[in-house]
C-alpha cells in the first residue's frame, strides 16, 4: 500500500513526477496514476488508492481548479484528514480548499531545501508517521564523506509519454546513460537487470539501498512527443536521502546521444569522477536507434549460450549496423549474439561462415571502441573448450577493458570453475553480484561455488532462496536438484522436484536425466544403478563420447571404477574442436569437486590429459583446488605425465 497519493492535472505531470521522485527518495511509498496497469476499472482503482493513502498531496494549478477529478480527490482527502496541498502557479484553490493551509511552490526545480518543500515534506511526514531530518542534519549528512566507494544504481526512468509502447524507449535511454557512466569512468555502476527491477513505489531510496547496497541512485523521467524528447534526472545520496543534483534536458531524438552524455557527465561531476571523452555513436535516424533499444531489451543480462533471445535480436542488430556502421555498441551485441547462436547449435549457416561473422562484428566493435569488452567475450566462445589458455586470455582482455562488467566477471567465474579454481570462481562471482545483485546467473554461480569450496549448507540455502525468487528459471532448478540429491539434502530435493513438470523440450530431457540419477542414488537398489550404467554405456557406444557430469554421477553412486572404464572407451576429441559440444552441460568443473571419487585416484590424471587440463595446469602454474585434498601428489603426477 502506498502512503502518499498525488493528485494533479495532466498539464502538471512533470512537476508531479519530480515531487514523486523527491518523496520516494525520502523513503515514502508514493502512488501516482502513471502506475495504472494497461487494463482495469480506472476510477475504482484510483479511488481505492486515494482512500487507502495516509497522505494525499494535491497540486493546484489553473488547470487543476477546472479539472473534473482534482477537486473531487481533494474533497475525499479533506474529509479523511489526509489532505496536503500546494499551488504551482498564481491560481488559488477553489472553495472550500482556499480556506485551508496551502503552500505556494511556484517554479519549484527540485530543491529539497526550499522552505516551501520542507513544509510539504513535514506535513506528509506528520500524516504518515515518519519523521524527517531537519535541514541542518540533512546538510551535515550531505557534507560528510561516504566511507564506502561509490556504487551507483541507475533506475529505469519513468515513461511520461502516456504510451505504453514507448516504455522500452524510456528504459533504453536510462540504460544508455548507465553505460556512458560505467564505460567512461572507474565508477562502479550496478547492472540494469538489477536496478531496473525497481519501479513505481519500489523506487524508494531505502528499498534500492537495502537490496542493491547502492550508495547513490540516479532516477528520472522521459517524455517523448514525436521527435522531441525531454529527460529529467536527479542524483540522490542514499544514506541521507539528499538530492545532490537535479536537472532537465530537452532536445530532438537526433540529439539523444548528446543528451545522454550531458547527463552522464553531470552525474560524474556530482560524484567528483572524471569521465573520459565519450565515443561518438553515429546514429542519425531515430528508427534505427529504436531498433537497437528493442534488440538490447531482448537480451537478458543473465543469458547464456542457449538464450533464445540472441536469435530474436540478431535481425534487429543486423539492420542497425547496416544503417549505422559506426555504432560500436550494436556491433558488440551482434558479436555476442552471433557467437551464442553459433555455439548453441541453432545456426542456419555453416560453422565457418558463422565464425567469420563473429570475428567481423567483434573486430569492428573494438576498432570503433576499444572498451567493448563483450567483443572479447564473443571471441572467447570461438575457441575450443579445451583451449583453456586461449579462452582465459580473451576473458582477461574483456576484464581489462571493462573490469566492472558483471557478465564478464560471471564468464570468468565459469571458466575458473571449469579448470578447478573454485576459490577464484567464487571471488569473481561475488564481485559480479556486488555490481548486479539481481542477476540470476551471477547469484547462481555464487551458490554453486559455495558447494565447491565446501560450504554445503550455505549453498543449498542460497539455491532455495534463488528458486523462491525465480521459480521458473531452469538453470536454478536443475542446479538445486543436482546438488540437493548429491549432498543428501533430500527434503530440499523432494520439495521442488515436482516443479520439473513445468518444463518442456530439451529442458525436460535434462531434468528427467537428473531425476533418474536421483532415483538411483536414493533407492540403494543395485538394479537401478545397473540400469543407469547401462544407459550411459549405450550413449558411449552410440555417440563415442560421454558428458563429464555422467562420469561424476557414476562416481557418486559408488561406481568410480566403472566411470574410469567408460572414460577409457570414450573420445574427448570434441574438446579440441571449435564446433564441439560442451563437455559437461551446465556443470563445467563437476569432476574436480572435493566430494568426487574420481580425483582421489591417480587414474584421474589420465582423464585430465584427455581433456587438455593437465597441459594447462603444468604450463600456466595455476593449479586446481583439488591439489589440497587429492590423496596423492597431484602436481608431481601431472608433471610426470606431461614430461613422459
């Protein structure tokens, strides 16, 4: 329930939004009618919000006086004792409201220390029951240095255009500003997939600070009419709720990049951080810019190799780079989408043609803007899974140019997992979560790495929390099921296994395989284990290879010798084929975990030879964590076999 309801005439929408942002930044849940859904009985819904509010802020103006709705809403608030009113121009409130206290707030520009606004905030605080800080305390808080390094959350700007179809455009403008700040300075900026989850009443500073641990937030609004656009923005310091800076920017869509860069520069100046000169993006056609925003909105930040959104975004991005060949960000996204589509097996052209397309897009993005780290991430996907050194080199290049990119950090975490460096993997994933707390892939990576560093209970607890937040996320569910049954958390397994029925296609097939493994593990029935071994043997005989997670499953079932036997029959040549399938499905480092029976035997080094791991460890000197628990001299055995 919102504590504050704002009543205003449509002509005063900009002022109403500015006041809504100011109240939210002070911690008041606010309802304003741009939060109406696309359907519903609007009068009944508005009245419900009006009568349930603890304070009703009425914005009088010449238009509001003659409005059908504002006087009626003011009357309900007056009778309920919740009315707080102000006038935006020289118009006086109509009878009987002209006999009540009314603050004059003409041409208010967002200054939270203005005497009129302080009266409004105090009146609302009295009704809501939330005290406000006196101006002296607020000024002191603003002057006090922030102990933590600044962490900025750029929220999704509100769409004031009255057209729901323009919502993606408003989000796109917000994200462009976020990226200009993030790429133009060393300032840490929370990724959009986390910060954009806060909308409407959820934008209260206390909500954002609690969920994202942000020290500052940038919020605003976008009003678009034809080719004209108006952007209002304000920067808030979270600890005190102080507005450090606020401004309004007007221009044409052809000037949109200039507007975004001006806002980003103002934010950086307010935080005393110097922005590098922005890369100029040559997009003169607003329709092309909109195609880019549509494509970017399709690509979730938590996506991966099998994200169908990449295929959907491809045709839009192809059109963008055709019309705007100097658009570095579009080339970067195109490189990623082409690479994901190529490695997922969903490509329509030949592998060689697809590879050439990835290289073209990645190299073009880097030529236009050397800080496009996503281009290096795309190039890393062209390397065979067993080319560990080459993959790591590309991923480190991505982090070198974009050290605060949550996707690059998560990809490096997954790579570290694949070569057995679990403590490193956990550190990369935790860093990604700090910058993008609501990114499912990064949060899941932390939960998984908690298992691999030995904190089993914390891992399962985190998996459960993630599943409750994202109950239809396939990766979270299958990870929870696998770890819960493997580590004997059967209550957690049984509580969620029924949710597998919601998935279809290849996802359902993966879940069935997990449940067959869990059934064999829980039943202690020798026949079920024998059936699973026979099933895996048939896969090797038919395909010539076997995913590594199946070998680990046999080991967990007490059939370590049988697992090594199948590994000797299988070929792992696909590890060195650029077009080869992933070696372990969603669990790249599964055979390297401390609970595995495989890495307790010297025979394990032979398997690692086949996977290219031994050579990587010996040459790089970066050893897997299992050297700490292997019951033999792991490093000596790797070196001995490498020298043979």
